C-alpha cells in the first residue's frame, strides 16, 4: 500500500510541472484536447458550466457553488462531475500565498460506457447519486495524471501515449471511489441517464418555457418524480437549471457581442426586462448595466 507521503510527493512534483508550464494567470488549453491547466495568482470567481470531467486542485483551494450547495476542495482533492452543471467557482491561493494551480480532464461518456461494459460494471443496481462529488485523490490516480501531464514536454510521444494514459485514468476512476458516479451516468434506463436526457433538452431549448409534465413524459416519469430526481442529481430544480443557463448565456452575449440589455433579455427567453435584471443581479451580484460597465466594455 502506497503511503501518504508518496502521494504528496507526486502531487508536489505535478504542481511544480504545471507551474512551469503556465507562468501566466488564466485557463490554458493544452496539446491534449481534453486537458486544461489553470493558474490564478489572486482570488478569482467565475460563472461557468462544468462538463463531464475530473478537476484536481494541485495548490490552493477551490470553492464551487452548485444550486444551494457549497463544495470546497483543496490540494490533493478532486471533483468529479458527470452532468453539465452551471456553477459559481471561487479559487483561493495557498497559505504561503502561492498561486492557485489546478487541472481539468474532460471525460468521454461513450468511452465510459464501453469500459464499464467490458469490465462488467453495469450489471447491478446502485442508488441514485448526485452528479458531482469531492474526493481525496489516491496515489495510482495522481501518478497516472502526472504521466499524462509529462507528455506535454514530449510532443513526439504525446499522440501515441496520451489516449492510452487517458484510458488508464478512466479505468482507475471506474474502479475507485468515483466509479459509482460514472457508472450510473451510462447505465441504460438509470435515473441519471434520464436526467442527462432532460439536461440535454434544457441546454438546447433553454429559451423555451418549461412544461414540467411534458418534460417528465419524455423520460417516463411523473412531474413530481422528475423534480425530485433532477434535484437529487443536479442539486437544483429544472427551473433553476434553466434560469442559470439563460443568465450565463445572457452575460456571454453582453460581453462578446456588446448587445443591449433589452435585446439580450429577449434572446435568452425573458419577456420582462425588469425580471431579467432582478434575476441577473441575484446571480452575478450586479445589474446587467453595472456589470457591463465594470468591465469597461463601453
């Protein structure tokens, strides 16, 4: 059995590698499409959509708000997300004022299904689990992640070895504490699979008014059952989920296309500009006009 010190040694080494690879603050894509590296020298906050993936904090601390739940994880811990979820994310520096360092590895649902089937992991019933969880990271997983990141320094071997190591990481996730979250995602007929279908519909149709009974019919549930399981899996109600999608898209449109508030409200499905402004202020802490001025877009 590998001891705690060995895990910490790998974690420290990986943090040093990431610190060397990205010396500028921000969220950085890499030559491995599924892998991104993150650095923040000052406390930061962002509203974003977490996708199916594994996030690992290497240095510092991250706080993630999902619905009315707050999850905090620090160096040596990971967060798994199995469904696309709108979140508010805050990062903090380490105790020694070193920058926050982290990474995100996106996972492939079809590969999860293939590997779980090959390993015979979809033949038993499990309780419904939330689509997000924070766990300590173990040695075998962080060591595999370290080998994946190391390939960024070896562009010749990267195309051949990267898919193999990513598959190893997925196998270790399926056989570890995160396996229960990943298996329910891909098991045919499971509650989580049905909620994924609802989430996908909401993402594609978030400007439309929700009729919960019609949405429930699509996944063969009653409206009350859908509402219960949706909150159980995503941490929020379907209406809350839709609202966050609308508001995040509205903010993106204002910042990227410089559209006026009334036009943006209409584009994301609001009939009332005043209601849009109230809900925007509640989520982002400022009215749309003040938020836009604060970034000096106009």
